C-alpha cells in the first residue's frame, strides 16, 4: 500500500509544505502581539528556548507517528495503540479528523476575510467605492462569497495530489510569502515611528523573563505556531519516503516556521508604531491591540494614511496573509481527504469535493450563528483539542507504542535520552500548557 501512495519527491518540497502548514495567521498576527505584550526581546528569548524544549519534540513526535505508519492519522494512531487498545488510538484519530474539519470551517471564514481585504485596494484604485465598502464590510453576504472562494482555491490544489498539488504549490507560495514579508519589512523600516517599534520588539525587558505569564504565553504560542495537535504534520510525515532523516527535517521545518514568526514581528510591531505615530490608537489598557482589531482596523487605517503608496502596501500585506491562510488550509484539508481515500476507497477527486462540501456546511452554520458560535469554536479548538492531542501524541510514543517504535528500542546515545525526554518531561510541559490555556 505504501508504494501506491503519493508522496513528497524532494526534501525542500516537504520542508516548504510542512512549514507552510505551520505558518498561518497565528504566526503573523498572534506572535507579534504576544511578543509586544510580554517584554519584547525577553519573550523572544523564552519563545526560542520553548521551541527547543517543547515544540521541537512535539513536532518530531507527530511527524514520526505518520512517518512510521505511512498512513493517515486514524490508521497511524490505531497501529501505535495496537497492542494496548487499538480503539482508543482510532478514536483519537477520529477526534483529530473532526477537529481538522471544524478548524477548517472557522479558518476558511477568516481566510476569506484576508482574500476580500486583498482585493479591496484594487477596487478602490479602480474607483469602485461600493465594491470596496462591501469588501471591507463585516457582512454575512461577504462571508458567503469569500468562504467558498477560499475553499475552492484549497480544493483546486488538493485535487492534484501531494506531488503535483501540495508540494508544487508550496514551492511557489512559501518563497512568495517570504519575499513579500521581507519587502514589507524593508518599506515599513523607512517610516517615522518604526525605530520605536523595532526597539519594543527586540529590546529585552529582562525583569519579565521569569514572569509565569510570559513563560506560559511563550509555551502556548510555540505549540500553536507549529500547527501541532491537528494531524497536519502526521499526514505530511506519512508522505515522506521511509528512509528520510526525520530529525534533520524536523529541525528545518521548525527553523523556517520560527523564522517566519520572527519576521512577522519585525513587520507588525514597527507597523503599529508607525500607525501610532500617524495618530492611530494602537494601545488599550497598556496592551497592544491584538487579533482582529489589529489586522482589520489598525493596519488598514495605517495604509489609508500613506496615500497612494498605501494602496500597494495594503494589497501586498493582505496577499501575504492570504498565502499564509492558504498554505494552512491545504494541509488541514489533506487529513480528511487522505482518510476517505485510504480507509474508504474513494477517488481523490470525489473525496476532495465531499470534504469541501462538509466544511462549507459547517462554515455556513458558523456564519449564520456568528455571534456566539465563532468564538466558541475557536475556544474549544485552541484551548482544549490542540494541547490535549499534543499530550496524547507524547503518551502514545513514550508509553503505549512498543512494537515497531524505534525510539523505544534505543538503549544508549542521543536517541535513548531523547526518548526518555519525550516520556517523562514533555507530558509534564504539555500538561502545564493545557492547564494554563484551558483556565484562561
């Protein structure tokens, strides 16, 4: 069966695809805000340490489960739990599958907003004021136009498979994302107020480095920024050739994802200080405005204040955000598609359209009940499912999976000590993340 599966044809293709799965909206709007509100450079330092101590082992564990099984997350977890309780493993796989669909439902809505905002400067430049107002307006009609558009974009790539779809497009989209990011940083750096933003982001406030809130924020951000606990990395790991150097590839993916998060901070924080210099309110109760207001209110105000060049800066920024959204929706959609292909014998084309339809139906329910459902879904997903699934993966590899688990067979050297670290230390760190995130 493994020989018949599609897969990544090059290491760089895999690294770009896996990093693309990890690089999402959380990196580009969540990470900079967390850094600015938790001691700037002090947060960065703790974040990099936590990436090494928790996120890297978690990323390796998830990739390893898929790589060894050469199958989708349901099959991979069932196999890993085969000796103890295969139904427990399979159930966790199904929960991950359901989580991926729910995540895609709200993520596709937000990705649709990015798409709408990227078209808005073009409509304004052409003088279509009503279209521009529609694209920037917070309406149900806009959601029902742009959510399906993002789903269709995702489906068009998934339909082509791993090699011709996911890998080929990741090799195009990720370099484009990096180029746009660097170009925007270069431009923002020339504006008044940017230097203060760079200082706020990069200058460490070492008095805060032992602050429990900072440490927990860094742990949560490190875990979420790598898209761990959904199954994306497991399915991508399963598409690697059996003889690949997984530790080296894990380091490459984490380094690229962390690099993009760091660059996002170099863009967003100076940009909001430029906005403040231009009279836009960027702080509230001593904290930097974050999430939706930062992206959809503060930054558009900044772009509008720039005059003609602001149109192009705004266009570039929201194209960047749309690419970040798309690389994440691709990976999450592949999870249920691969399950339907491998476990139910559907053709990829049929499976892709079924998955797209189900996601659209769930997204429609969220759009129609937006006031209470959107926040609830995000809360359940980020505060409970992701950290609990991450903990489950550590327990699976460290304690439950014996036969065929190479980490358990090692009795000396670096692999042995890494296995002990995954068994004893990582579950404790992951539990700490869960308890603190869940009790927010």
